[in-house]
C-alpha cells in the first residue's frame, strides 16, 4: 500500500493530500530513510513523522484498504 494512503486510512494523518505534502517536504521516514508518498509500506515497517517540534514513531501492524474509525488504531503501534 502507498505510504500516503496508509497514513490516511490509519488516521495518523487525516487527509491524503496532507500526507502527500508531508512526504514531499521530507518529514516522513520509513525504516530510517526519507520516503516519498508512493513508497510501498509493509507490515513491520517503522514510520517516523515530524510534526513541527514533535516526532511520532509507529510500527505498521496491519494493512487494510479501508477501516472504521474505531479499528484504525489497530493498524499501528507506537514505538
């Protein structure tokens, strides 16, 4: 699954366009490498996102094309 779509479906970032812009700005890393929006995400990957002065680090635990709001938090775990 594309990184920008995963960030949106898992609700780490609410909109896909915002996720795309964050990737273009170099604020998203997958497995310690700067990632583009089209980077393929797999279970077990570690995603690190810089939100201003805060950094969020999560591990991918599940991939789904769509999910309910309540189930979105099961798609990742904080590291």
